[in-house]
C-alpha cells in the first residue's frame, strides 16, 4: 500500500494535467459551491505563494442588443476588481502562503493564476482561468460560468457576500485539488524554480546556468547554487524589495476594490432589474402584435370565405375584430417604445458606473502613477530599477534596455 501511493498520486496528477491541459474544460458552477479548507494546518515550507495577474478584460458581445449598458471601461474596472475577489477567497482557504495581485507578465511566482473575462453582465459571469506553477506545470485551464437572479442579489445584500462567490469558490477548490496531487518534494522544487527564475530575470548571466527550459516550456533545475553563494543572498534581499512594491500595489488595488464594491453591486443589480423588465415588455409586445394580427386576419377570412348571410350577420364582429386587432398591434409597438426606454436606462447605468470607477492616481517611490493599464508598465519600470540596483551592488553589467 505504501509503494502504491506515489504511483497513484502520479497517475492522478497525469490525469488532471491531461484533462485540464488539453483544451479548456467548461464548468457551470453550482449555487451551493462552498470553499474547501484543509483538515490540518499545512507546514510553512509546503505553502506556495500565489500571484494572480490582473485579468484580461476580454471583448464585449457581438450582438448589439446584448451590450446594453456594457462598456470596455466597466470591463477594465472588473479586470482589476475580480482578481482581488479571488485573492480574498484563496487567502481564506488556508492552503497558500502569500496571495498577491500582480500586473500581467510578472516573473517569479510560485503559482501564477491568470484570468480572462468572457461574459459579465450582472446576470452571468464567465471566466477563463489558467494556472501554471514556476516549473511550467499547468494546474488549471478551465472556463467557469455562474448565473444569478434578483433573489440572489437580495440575499447578498443581507449577507454582504459577493453574489458570484460560488464561482470564486470553485476556482479555489480546483487549485486545492491539484495541489493535493503534489508531494512535499514537488512543492519544494516549485519554490526553488521560482527563486531561480526571479534571479535569472534580474541577472541572466549568473542564474540562467542553473535552469533549463525544455521545448515544452517546462523549467528544470540543472543544479542548485551553493548555500553560501553571495549572489543568492543578494537576490533574496532584492526579492524582498520586490514583494514590498507588489504589496504596495495591492494596497492600491484594495482601495479600488473598496471604492468599487457598492456601486458595482448596485450597477449589476439594477442592470438585471432593467434587463428582466425589458424581456417582459418585449414578450408582451410580441404577444400583442401576434394577437392583433390574428384578429385582423380572422376578420379578413370571414369577409373573403364567408357567404352573403355570414358576412351580413358578422359585420359588427368583423369591425370589432379589425379595430381591436389594430389597437393590439398599436399597443405592441407602444411596448417596443417602452422597451427602448429601458434599454436606454441600462446604458445610463453603465455610463454612471464607468464614471465612478475612473483610474486612481497613486504615488510610488516618490512618483505619481495612474493605476490603469499602465500598472504593467509601472511594474516593468520597477523591475528595471531592481536590475540596476543589483548591477550596482554586484558590479555586474546591467542589461536593462
């Protein structure tokens, strides 16, 4: 039995990689999806730090009717809001070390989680999630979809719980499930590769020799540096500075999240209310037009197909049918006009929300920066600064462009 466990674990790991690595798996999240927690405390040396990259905002629907009230301004705000929500979920599980939100294309994470917003309209949320560890092993490649109702929003108001929390719980549970397939040695190796990759990013001349990247984009350790290696001590000190900057950025993301939380909730709830009203009115308009048209056609049929006695005895009925049918068609078109008013209201809600989520201007390292798409550029500038610091401390050449 003891000999079987590593084999079984390896087979399970290979199966999960096959299922999650060969194309995206789609999951519709259950309403009662609860986050899973470990049954015992995990040793510190077995905890992996998780970095969640700012999400890709994706694209708006192609159908113009589906874009009512949606905008790329809102999507870009959501791309900063949702990673913070996922971070909070992972932090509460107890499976991980430090969980941070980072700009895209950040190097040096134990486990990097990336996301793309496929659909987000207040009623449905669909996210594509991709997770890879430092060695290049894919943990997760999956599409998650959750749908909510107005009743869910009302329940969320009283519980102060994110209305789409089950979706974030599902992501956290899948990450924890894959982690369970790894041995303590696997976890240690991931941490080692992450540190070496961070070093190679700052000082490729020194640290690239310790790593090999395969044709399958997997990172393998060629050899480990000596424990007394002074370069390693310097890299670790600089890495701590990098963590401080990332933590500073997370403070700003937290502020954005707090400022967005209420208006974002109100916008989604109001949009769903308007959307349901719009659907109801469109249904009523369609039914009235059909009934009106049927009444008019019925009157015409009596006129054309009936005999003289039938036409004489149903004259009043036919007039009522024509007038009533015309009125039903007219009210159907009136309902269309009312539907347009609701569609405009949805658009106004979207514009209002966009106005409340304008980019924040923050000060980092004595300089002001705008927390928009330039966050990536800001972090890249910080990495270049770290490279110059390392070069100055070691006397090595600085390869920063």
